[in-house]
DNA sequence: GATCTCCATAAAGCCGCTCTATCGCGGCGA
DNA sequence: TCGCCGCGATAGAGCGGCTTTATGGAGATC
């Protein structure tokens, strides 16, 4: 016969209450059930644990040695399982997400605040990186979720949500282009551009868009961070193109941002996870909040 | 649904082997049984623990957190239960015994040596004390077994074995009484006696025996320890009466011991335990060895 | 494209647990 | 001293769940 948790719990209850009858009541069992449980436990262990007669229950010396061990063990186990249920309910746990810097600085903060308001015990790990690294981190399971741009055609990834991020031309307030009614692809030709490095998702979109009309961008300056690009623009070095979601298009003084009215200037944005992996419960709520925020921020 | 040890063991086996099929083989179960076990465990916890598809099993991030906790807990539990089985088999544990000093110095050493030869991991606690204290320690369960003299008529004690210890007259080699063919009760009258204190079992026997012929002992000296009594005898202070089992009657030079040929000079010896209490397994073997030794040493 | 592997599912059978009913025994009150 | 009460043990019936066999389906391999 194998030992079961039920038997152990029964034993501990009887030791605590010094009575089969009372322990049975506490465990919502009949008294004969407990008798059988203890009999089976003793048989399985080959040791008498309780000396019982018609009026009293006493713990054997051997049983007494076992009690603290069992109490500690069962206590640890129960504590771990309670913790786990918390995690399972999404009330605790860590959300790991990789995102392009533009999203890490715009979309994510509000989503995280929303989630933490609902479940203050949640922890978040945000890895901001360029598109290829975001995909790599999702694939290697360093993170559970990834928010990245471009078209993801990876058999190892699931696309949970897909939307587009309109690109904006960012220029000095005084720049003549601000007077045009609409800004199109051809307006960018020959305009000195401050661009992010090749390989970033925005740069890829721009290069591809200009390629469709047989042109290449006129690069005034290449920078790594959008923040730097904006500073260049403000200094009068040229204009730049940034995603509408980017925080930099909103908070900077002396510059303006206008959507580029061309379907090619919409950057795909996807929320991805690794195919075949279950999201931790905490990440489920985060995912939903992300999708909601993406709808709100990028479609409006 | 309640969590069971079987489910936990199944989970750990699958995690270890990364395969339901192989884990099933290891646990001597069919593979569907494991599938159901894991399904029930996950349902009970409300968390997905294993990501499994048609070719691979991966532990969920949540499951991975649980693994070390479960391993430690189950390991502790199993270790405790293995220990307990050792104790149950009488291979480990502590034997607690109270005994009159005469037995603690004569009978017990050989019994303990015998037991330890069979099970070297056994530990022994010997409390040597006078009869009333031996009984008290058994009643209060300070010890599991007691070896004492006199008649025990205590409803709270079980007599496991009963025998008698012949009393001997101990005298100087040159003492005239050594020339008698047999030594009887009346030979003790008027003989200066070195006696142990009133209340000890041997003294009680002597007093009671002389009382039957209306006499009281002629006390040359009262001592506490038998060893002292023997020393007094050797110094020529008188003769003394010691149980035949006592070590002192054998090892001392210059003195002799002769049985007293009178039924009153047989001290009852009993092996007792507390009624209603189960002896620890280790004590069972000890009890049997004691009984065997008592037969050998006292009846022969 | 056939086969093999591996996990999931379905249905049946069996084992064990629990429950109700009852007994036995010791304590306690009248 | 007798009878009641309390408590644990036992017996037998019923039910639930676990396990097993058989089978399905999807992906990998050759």
C-alpha cells in the first residue's frame, strides 16, 4: 500500500485533536474512514503510530518523532500550492516582455500601470531591443511576450495581435513642409532625413517605401535612438520619420509631427508569443491589456 | 479535486524524463494514466504545468518554479518515511530502559551488546534506580521497559516476564560459615550483617525473611551500594546478602558467595512496560533478548 | 507518402475509499 | 452494582476514481 497525503493529514489531525471522532468531524469524514486511513498508514509504514483504546488516543514514541517532520513537510507543500494557486489566478507572478524601444517608452508604461492597479503583486520585466532581438528573445523564451514591428513570418511564433503604426514626419515648427495640406511619399524625396540605423523597423519601412519609386533616402544623419533623431531635427539638421506611437513625437517642444499619407508608411506592429508555449497566467491579463491599448493607441 | 502524492510524483518523473511515455515506464504505469494524473493535477492547481504536443514535453515557467519546491518536499518526506521504516523494522531507534543497579551492572551490558551486534544503529538509554523509581519511570513513560525486583501489582503496568533472583550470602573466604554444607535462614541470625539501605529490594527480602521467624537483622553496617557492602565484607566487618545476578558476587577476590537455601531468599524479578502502550520496534528485540538473558542468568 | 513516435481520448473494469449500522469495552452516574 | 454513554473497531454495501486496453491524430523521418 502506498502512502497518501490524505493519510498524513488524517494522522496529523488526530494527533492534534487526540481523538478520531473530533478529527473526523474536522476533516468532514466519518470516524470509520479515519480508522481505516490510520490502519493503512501504519500498515504501509510497518509501525504503530497511535496507541488507541476505547477511551483515549496516545501518540506512540515513534509517531511523535514523525509529527514535526510531517508538519513541516506538509506545511511547505501546502504553502507552495497556495502560492501556485495565486500564480494560477494571475494575482502573482512575473510578466516578461520584450518590446521595441518605441513601445517600451509609450505603450508599455500605461499597460503595466493598468495591470498593476488590478494586481499589485505582479512583477514586470521589460527588455527593450530592436526587432530582431525581440524575436530572438521570444524564441529563446527569455520573455513570454514580444511587441515588435515588421512582418513576423516565423513558424515558431504565434501572432496574438496585429495592427499598424502610422509613421509621422517630424520637423521643425517653422519648416515649410508644415504648410502643405497633406504629406505624401514624394514629399520625402530629396528632403534631408535624420534616420535611425538600418535594421530598425522604421528605417526598413522608409527604405522600402522609397524603393517603390526607385529612390533612396537622402541621409542627413544616422542615429541610434529616436530621441537623438528628434534633437537633430530641432537643431535644424533635417526632418525625420517616427512612429506615431513614439513618445518623442508628442513631448518635444518646437517640433511638429504629421502623419504621412501613404499606405507604405504604416509600420506593422505585432504582439507575439512562442508557439506551443502556454502563457503564464499573469501574462494573460497583460496580453489582453496590451491588445486593448494597441487598439486604442494605434488605430485612433 | 484534491492533490495527491501520486500526481506530484508523476509530475516530477515527467519533468525529469521529459516524456510521458518514459515516465510511465519508470513508474510502472500506462501512459494514459499519466496523462490523466497530470490533467487532474493541473485542474486542481488551476495552472498549466506542462506544455506538451505530439512530439515534446516542456515544463511551463510556472511549473519550473514548482519543481524545486516539490523535489525538496517530496525528498524530505521520503527520507523521513525511509527512516521510519528503519525504525519500524527495529534497525534504528532508541531503547529506553530503567533497571535496578544490580541488573544495570550485570544483565544489561550483555543484553545490550547482543542487541547492538544485531543492529549497530540502535541507541540505548539506561536509567539505573531503585525499585520504586523504576516503576515510576515506566508509568510516566520516561522509559519503555523496566527491570525491577519485588512484586509489581500495578494496574498500569504489564508484566512481560517474571522470574526470581536467588540471594547469596557473601563472606570472607576464611569465614567459618563457608564450611557449612548448606546455608539457611537461621544461619543469618546473630551474624553481623552489612546491608543495603531499607527500601532496596534485597533489604526488603532479608527483613521480611527474618520477620517470619520473629527476628530482625543484626546490622553491622548500612551502605548504599552493593560495591560498598562487598568492600565492608572483605574488610572483615561481617557478611552480606546480594542477589546472585549481581556482578559483585563474581569479580571480587578474597570473598565467596553461596546461595541461601531458603525459599524466602529469592527476590522476584520482573520485566515491565506500561499497559496500553506499544513498545517501539527497537525495544521489542531488546525485550526478547532480556527475557532470554533472564532465563539464562537467573534460572540456571 | 508510409511509418513511427508520442500524447490525447474513450470505454470498461476493478480497486479502494467512504458511509451506515453495529459491536465491544471502559468509565461514570444513579 | 447496574445501566447508560462515549469512543474506537468492524462489517458490508455502494460509489467514485484510477488504471488499462484500444484507438485517434499530429508531427517527424526516411
